[in-house]
C-alpha cells in the first residue's frame, strides 16, 4: 500500500478550509474517521439498533454479536489472555478513572502511594490525585530530563513497600518518545508493584502485546485509532479485575439484586454498567483491521520518511525549540511539539489554520510538563499514515511564513 491509497479511505481529507485543501496535522488529539468506520456506525444505527444482552429478538441478538465479537477482536489485537480482561469504556480517560476508583477502593489506604510521571496527560494525573485525596494516600512523581526522557534510574528508589501502583504513558502526547515500558514494568514487578500504561498514543504507533509487556492494565481510546468517539478499552489482568470492586452500579453489572444485598456479574460485565455505546464500540473492529494494514513494510518506510523529513526540517528552522529528543536506538513517533522564540503558540496555530493547516496549540493537557520546561504552551504537529511528504513540506513552508509574520 501507499500513502495515497490510505488517504482514499478517509473522506474528510478531501475537505477544504478557507478555500485551501485541508492539511490535518492534529492526529494525536483525534484521528479522522475511516470510511469503513463511518459505514459501520451507519449500519448499526439504522439496522441493528437494539440493546444488547437482554432481549431475545433478532435485532438484539445481532447487536450483541457485533458488540461481543468486538471484544474478541480487541483481545486478539493486544494479545490479552482472555476476553474477560477486555472492559469497554468511553475512552482512555474513562478507563483510567475506572482503574483509579476500583483499584483504589479495593487496595489503597491511608499512607499508601501512587507513582505517576512528570510527562503524563492530565487524565493520568487527576484521577490518581482524586484517589489520594479520598484515601489519604500520597502521589509521587518520576521526573523527566531536559531532553524529555524519563529518569528511569530513579524509579526503583521511588518505589517503597507502600507503593500500590505506577501509572505511566506508553508515549507522551507532548514529547513523542516511546518510553521503555517493558523495562518499567519489570522494575515495578521486581518490587511487587503493578503498572498501568496509558496507551492512548501507544496503541496508535506501537505493536502492543500486553502479555509480552506484562503490564497489569492498559488503557486506550478508539477515536485516536480511526474509530468512533466515545469508545475505549481498559485491559486488566484477571487477577486484579476479579478482586476490584465495581466502578458504577446499574443494569448489566449485576448477578442478583435484592434489598438485602447485590451480587455482581462475572467479568467483564462487572465493570460495564448500563447501556454501553453500542452503536460505536463495534467500530473498533474495522479500525483494528486498518491498523493491521499499516504494518506493510513499504508503507512504513514511506511513513518514516515523512517523519524524518519533518523532524529534520523543523530543526533547521531558526528560533524553533523542539521538545522530546530521541537518543541512540530510541523511537520517536511522528509528533513534534515546539516553541518559537518571540511568537505565541496560539498565534502560530491561528495563522496556520488560515493556510488550511490544523495543528494543536496550548498546554496539551500536560500542564505540569509545561511548567517543567518553563513554557506557557507549545505548538504540536502530529502525523497519521495518511499525511504525505507534500503536506509536510507545505507545513514547513507555511510555518516559516507564520514565523516571519510574527517576529
């Protein structure tokens, strides 16, 4: 496959903005939707619109099959041991909140500790802060160095016998460096500490095998992998999910209900209260099939070429400061966050928008990391496999013009 073939699968890429062809470079926030995803959503909403697991009629049976076969597809894609370890959520944020509440209510008490890193998205900070406030626990932070690398050497000493979990991003949504999560898991497990991985970016750019990583939890979103919004997954090892209390109460998550007490459904139903996003969750299936297509060697070489060009070109632009610099054999995804001396990040984004280019500006839901680098915000460009070399060249030229206009 070639990039142009990929582009043909995404109707939105033919749009125009202010009379110019759309150049969509905000993929780390939300990717555009695959045509197969749009068709699946339409078919489900029109022809298979019935609640799942409950009724015996044909529409309900078809809807249930679509939903549950998606669970099997996710299990296969991430290498989980069983389908019971796949819990559907509304996205990474919901997944982490579920884990923080249920794990916290079950295992965390006063004086215990949770460790996060300095580069985390707010979604992998705030739920743990809320847990710590609720339980009287302490939140500890593993730092990053000036180039955007986690200080892995500090991790072992940071973990104590009161540490109940380490939560870490597979890939920072700001820095774009693939973190050594397998090494992190190994260190934590050697100290008897479980690990949750925020895989919002990792599932997009890496081949994820949760059993190989040996992580205890892995959270991901559908809207970053070309599926519908409001879809996500929390993978959890069965040994943890079995012991954790439910996150929400209601229909589906119960076995029996009486005023004298309630018993809960077996996994994964215990964590899927009420009516799920039944017309959207099955869009994960065509999205995952698309991700498999992207493993084509020649296509990957083409995508890597676009990434390398953009990284090199940005380094050559005067006054541009890049954040997240890979070292040695480290991998950096096609994501570049930067500041420009003398230009505000939002002004840059507004000018680029008028040129038809969509980028992200601001704190990118990572305010502590902005504080770490002494900036109020950054501009971020993040590529998907449908972004061409011509688009990257147009972006670089347009950025140069924007900088000239502002400085």
